[in-house]
């Protein structure tokens, strides 16, 4: 699989030195592409980070254009193998794909360039928006603007549901897993990690076919264990220090919660949002339901992975508990525990990509998780719609047990219904970009609020 396993694994190969090295590191020798210099990696991945709007589908397409079509740094097969590997991992697959691409070309240094430049632009924007929201989010003008954004969130999640279901529900097992996941969350309130683990096990057991012939990766187990130990320490030691310095404080609580979230974020941010909302709103009481929906709406307008919504949540949790300074610290803690494990997964697993791509049970487990995610997103879509359209929504049954979310019919918000219809028309009929729809709907929410106030 290329260079001597130890050297390649720990990232000592800062970049390929010649055409032969390019071939051995997996770059396409047929395109005549020159080995990328660090400055070029900064420029290309910086551009990707700044233009990474539109969610993982658009981000993956952008990277394909930059890395495969325009520069020939990857063949189509290599790119798809890397994408399949990243989709097996918890966390944002597009950010991890950028990390893998950088690692493939320049070792650990390249991986850090690819991953960090993918996240930093969006993280900076989210931080600024979270600070503004913490200061001005409660004023009537801001609330009016967010009315239209909340209505758009309903449509955004419904659109995600349609996209995922169109490729995930390809047979009876997939449909069964999707329905079971929906009922497990909406009716039984089962923990999200249990849904993911159960779907993966069912998919692996039901897998058919045999593994393709693929050479075992020449990577010593000791090298992999060293990588896991190093990046595991980078990820978790700061969290442990928080618990020693301020046990039970807001920063330690935020860090522990989002560290757990990072391990179970399969299927994208939409899949895990329902569990995050339940924990953040109902169990911890850090944010309100309305604030959570505002957070998602803002995250949709910024570059970078949608899971950056966690940074917004962490900032508000810290700011509302103590103050803006603690909010900033909580945002940093959230980013650290959310994205540090992404580098752990990539740097430990990247040498095994070609081998993993030939394992049918792993692919079947991924397909089963994707099918279950349809039910998870359906639960999120219904939950959001109920809480936006109705002023009062209560859950029947005992806490943590069997029950249903039921709205009070008399509390229906006519404005939210109308604005949701307008947002649906703009997205599904006019097919406008979300970067256009969200500001338009914010203005529509403001217009509705002004009109009703004048009556």
C-alpha cells in the first residue's frame, strides 16, 4: 500500500518527493499532476473551506471538482473509496474527507491543513453569530426575523428527509429499520446511540456476499495503537483537566456531552439533532426549543459542516449560565471535543481504506445505519414542525417512557403555517438556493410580525 508502513502511518512523509512517491502515496500518475506544495494545499483547502456551503452533498461535490476533476490528485476510484470510509465513521463525513485528502498527499501535516481549513471559516462565522444572538436574540426585531427562519427549518429538514430516503430505502429491511427508528425515538424515546448500534448490528448480520480479494495493509498494529493513544490524549486530556479544575461546572458538562455526541454522530447532523435537542432542552435546560431551531437556521447559512451547530449551542449554554466570556470558552471546548476525534478516526484508519472498502459486512452496516437515519430525520422533522406551528405541545405518558407529542389545536400559529408554505414553495417549486431562501424568509417573518402588530 505504498511507503514503508511506519513512515507513512505517523506522517513523516511531509509530501511526495518525486513521481514515484506520488504513485506510492496513491496520487494519480496518469494525469501528470505535480506533487502539491504546502502553499498550494493551503490555497486549495482554504478555498474549499470558504465555499463549503450547502451541506455535505454540496461540499463533497466541491471537493470532487477541486481534487479529482481540476487537479487530478485523486482518481475517481480513490475518491469514492475515501468517501465510503468517511461515511463509516462518526462525525461530519465531508470534513473527514478533507482531512483524509490532506493526509494522503502530505501526511499528518496535510491532514491537519485539510481538516482545520474546512472547519475554521464556518466556526468563526458561527461564533460571531452566536455572540450577536446572545446579546440581541430576545428583542422583538430579532424574534420577528427568526419566525421566518424557523419556518424554513421545517422545510430544510423535510428536504433532507426526502433526499436521504430516496437513496437509503431500497428494500424491505431498509423500510423496516426506518420505521423502527422513528417509533423508537418518537414513541419510545429510546437513546439515539442504541438506534445506531442496533441498526449496524442488524445490517452486519443480514449482509450477503463475500469479501473481495484485497491485500492486508502493511501497517504495524503498534503504529496504529500509538496513533490512537496520541490523538485520544489530545481529545480527552483537556476534558479530564476541566473535570479536575471545575468538576460539575458548565464547561465540564458541555465538554462531556459533546464528546459523547462526537462518538455517535452517524448519518450527519440531522440524524443526531433530535437526541441533542432532547438532552439540551429537556435534560440540561441549557437552551429553549426556539433557540435550538434558531441555531439550526443560522448554521444552514454558514460554510463548513452543519455539526457546527454544536458550537452555537455550547456558546449559548455558557453565556446564559455565566456570561459571554464563559460562552466563548464553552464554544472552544465544544469545537475541541467535536472535531479532535475526527482527526483520531482518520489518522488511525486512513492506512486501511483500500482494505475496508472490500468488506461487505461493514458496507451493510453502513447501509443499515443510513436506513435508520431516515426514521431519525422523520422524527426530527415532525418534532420541529409541531413546535413551530403550535404554541403548546405536550407529551403524553410518563417521562422517558411510551408516549406521544400532542399539540394543542387552539395554539396553532397561523403565521408559522403561512410562512412554512411560502418556504416550501421557494425550496421545492422555485428551487431557490438556501442562501437566498433564508434571508427572504427572515424578511417575510419580519413583514408578518409588522402586519399583525398593525391590525
